[in-house]
C-alpha cells in the first residue's frame, strides 16, 4: 500500500527482443510482405538521411558565406545551441514549419525533388 492507503498496482510489460519480434512477424506475415516492409523502411531511412544532409549542407554554406560561427547562427535562429547541434548532426526531428523558418533565415527557398526508385 502507498501513503494514501491505496494498493499499488504493479504493471509489467513483456519486452520483445529483436529475435522474438522477427519470429512474430514471420508468423503473421508472408515473406513477400516482410520484404516489402523492409524495403519501405530502407527507402524511408535513405530519404530521411538525404533531407538531413541537404539541411546541414545549407546551414554550413550559409555560415561560410556569411562568415559566422555556430553561436551567431544560434542567435539568429533564436534557438538553443543543443537544437542547432542536433540539426547539424541529423538528430533533430524538424517540422515543416521549422524547416521553412530555417530556410527563410538562410535566404533560400527549399525545393523537394522526388525521384522514383
């Protein structure tokens, strides 16, 4: 019992290991469905990496062209240094609005090109 006299409920959850998750998928999906999911995941990961690289390159080019350092970029974007570091390292989960704000500061208009793979 806790301090208020109520019984505590203990909730346990089963964690899946990668192997058990793989076995579960194999039981529920066909091999072709698993292959399709894996291919989609790889395409998504490549697309994300490509976008992150484009954003990082645009920031680096801006800093070089304007001859400014990391701290000045932080000041101009009015965000935390940790957030800029995450963007530069490709670890930030940016919204479309934050990408638009970033590119407006950079004086660039983002342009997405979709290539069929």
